[in-house]
C-alpha cells in the first residue's frame, strides 16, 4: 500500500531532532550566547546558509539602515520626511504602516525582506 502524501503546512513550526554529544551542545550554546542569539535560531540559519551555498544562492546584502522605531517614524512624519528602510529604499513614514517582519527571532525589512542586523 503506497504511503499517503504529506500535507504541506508551511507556516506551522516543525521540530527537527539532532543527536550530538553533550560537550558539543555545550560548545554550541556557549558560542551562541557569545553572539547573543538563541542556539535554535543559529542552527536554522546555519542550515539555510549551507543549503543556499550548495544551491549557489548569493548571500543577502547588508542592511543600509536600521529598522525605524515608532519615535523615528513619528519624527519623520511630523517633519514631512520619508525614512530610509534597511534595503536602502525610502519607505512610508506614516505611523501604522507595515511593521518589521519577525521570523525566528530576527527582524526583516517589510518591503524587501532583507534581514536587519
């Protein structure tokens, strides 16, 4: 009897179990603590970076500007200015516009999806 096809649920978090010795896990946790990143997030990014490297996908360019805070947006709105988004484009400075996307504990530009460091 053939196996049932799996249903695709791209937004549902998945659990991946990695078995490794305790001393390696401790090294990984210490390393991630020194970076200020949860080790589960670091592991996901490391896997994605390796997959992108094998597929030949170039890394994303660095952010041009930090994500604007609510205060930055308010100041720009009152001055009649437009804020520079992390991708380098000028975005809307009106309060209530799209907020940064947060995925796995990291912020991404809502316009171009570039990760903000």
